[in-house]
C-alpha cells in the first residue's frame, strides 16, 4: 500500500464486496443494535446489526438495515419484525460483547441464540418480543416504516416506545447516562470491535 498517494474511488466502479469493505472500514465505530425477537413458534432470536443508528428524538426514531442470510433467505430477525411490526434493540456493552458476537452465527429457525449463548430472556413492557436480560439497556420499538432496496436490502425504521436500563445505567432524576456504569462497545469491521474507554473533552461550551 502506498501511504503517500491520495485516492479517489468512484463507488459505482467497485464491486459490492469492495464497497462493503470500504464503507464499513471507514465509517467506524458503528453502534450495534442487538435485536431480540420471537418467531411464530415461540423461539426467541437475537442477532447483532451494525448498520444501525438513532436519528431523531422528536419523533424518537432508529433505523436498522438487513441483507440476506448466506442461503439467500430473509434474516429471521427481519421476518419476525415484518410479522409483528415490533422489535427490541438491546445495546451491547463490554460484558455482553462475546455473547453478541456468538449470536451472529446463522442458527436454524428452531434454534434459539439465547440458549446457544447462555442469555436470559426478560419480558419487554410494550412489545411482545423478549429483551435480553443481560443487556445494559434496550429500546422497545414499533415499526414506523420499512424501505426495500432491490430484493436483498431492507431498512426498518423503528419508533422507540420505551427505554429500559439496567440499574445504575441511567440516573432516575437527571436521566443522565452513567459513564461509569455504561461501557458500550462499537463495531469496526470483521471480528474487530472497540471500547469507549478513552473519552476526552474539547474546550468551549455547547448548548445541552
Ligand atoms: C457486529 C455485527 C454486525 C452485523 N451487522 C449486520 C447488519 O447491519 N445487517 C445485517 O443484515 N447483518 C448484520 N450482521 C450479521 C447478522 O448478525 C447475522 O446474519 C445473523 O445470523 C442474523 O441472524 P437472524 O437470521 O437470526 O436474524 C452483523 C454481524 C455482526 C457480528
């Protein structure tokens, strides 16, 4: 690799696999939606998705983007979301990183990632899907709209109905999130992740 040459890459000229590597390598770290749902037979599912973010508070919206399973079929998570119009986004911290990564394995429909990775289901308050009891926090969502791009890519926009947090993560009075008790991780690319331990201030006052 030549380190002294700037580079312009016309994205349309690149095969999708190279676009993917470039985009997920540059846009880092990405937050991870660890989405939990249940299928029609009652099997609980969870899987991570890092094409994810929140993008507004009024209305309170998040988005998650899905491609296909390696056999070309729809991801189980997306099928469950489409069927019910609801889902739970669990947020991943250092303590749950390993289970999150393991839960990305493409298990069969009748196998639960909860059982496979030793996670515990807890009932959500406003949606019918379980949340992950071990997660630091979660967002209970209902589908606001879905956008399909071709046959293989779909974006789900969720309206966030309820925020649940483990004790200590959110101060009940100030509603501030604790830096001490909330240690989220981010996705880089492939099997690489990062912590959020090295935080810093910049000078100057900003409006809250
Ligand atoms: C950290 C991480 C992020 C991922 N992000 C996405 C994503 O944004 N979109 C997607 O379709 N798959 C993504 N995956 C792959 C899914 O987690 C994987 O396909 C999973 O098996 C889907 O499970 P399901 O079929 O039970 O829904 C990601 C995997 C990992 C480990």
